[in-house]
């Protein structure tokens, strides 16, 4: 008998973790080896256990699921990440995939389908929710037609946020400068990264300077 697929659960809601764990542990070929309630804890546990698969929530306080995925896959390369979330907007999908997520599954997935996604991930096979798969295909077709253009693809507010990112401001500083909430800034940043097909705010800053979004006075 082959070794069971080892799984790390990452979600800030204990009830969700217990529910997922309760089902997965009924599967003889799947073993939950650890649970993390935060992105920071997930990275530590991934290094410690080197699980085959990590089921990662996206929206968590502190280190979110995108950054956790980025760090987790960098520090435990053998671990395949399945994003398990309630969100299917572009601002969540594309940053997660660029961060290294193999699969993207919504929390309304059936138990058997989730177990199958875990088995597939352990073999390097991706599982995408149909709505997510459709957006990825649309994006791929669109990217063949033309490269992103910040002046065409970004709203005026998103351009303003991009300029402030390029100036080195944090989300909190941008929020104060524009008199908007940090949550709104985070949403804008996610949209910018998605529309410009960038992985993180450092790439966004470099991109802004190269494309002339920020002028060198």
C-alpha cells in the first residue's frame, strides 16, 4: 500500500479546519498532518512537515493566503497549494495563481470533489472551479491580443494608487494620503496586480517606472 497523501490545512476559522479535517480523515489515502490558523504559522508548519498538499484560505488577518502561498511554495517546494476560498474575483484568482497555487477551489465544493482535488494536486494535476477556469481562459485569450496597458486598463484611482506604490508608500500610507480605507487600498492593489499580470507590489513599482506611469523629474 502506498503512503497516504499528507495535507496541511490553513484557515483562520477553526470550525472550517475541523470540518475539512473531519472529512479528509475518513479517506484512507489522505492524512492531515497539521493545521495552521494564520499564514505565518502555515509557512513554519510547511517547512516542518513538508506536506504533499496545503489547503490554503485566501482571506486571513496578518499574512494573507497569497503571501502565504508565495512563501510556502518557496520554502517547501514539494508542497502543492490548493486555494480553498469563497472568493472568485479576479483580484483574488490571479494573484493566487501567480504566487504559486496549483489549484483554485471554492468552499461550496463537495467533500468527494475536494478529496479528489487533493489526490490530483499530489500528482501535480490542477483543479480549477469552472468559474475560475473560465476567467483564466479569458485572460489567456486577452493576453494574446495585447499586452497590458496601465493607461488603458487601470482606472484613474488605480493609476493613482500605482504611482504611490512606485513612490514606496505602504497600504496604510496610501490610505491616509487618499482618505480611503486600507481595505479599499488592498482591493485596488489586487486589481492592479491582476490587470497588469504582476506578482507583487515590488514588480508593480518597477513596472510603473519603466512604463512612465511615474515621471522622473
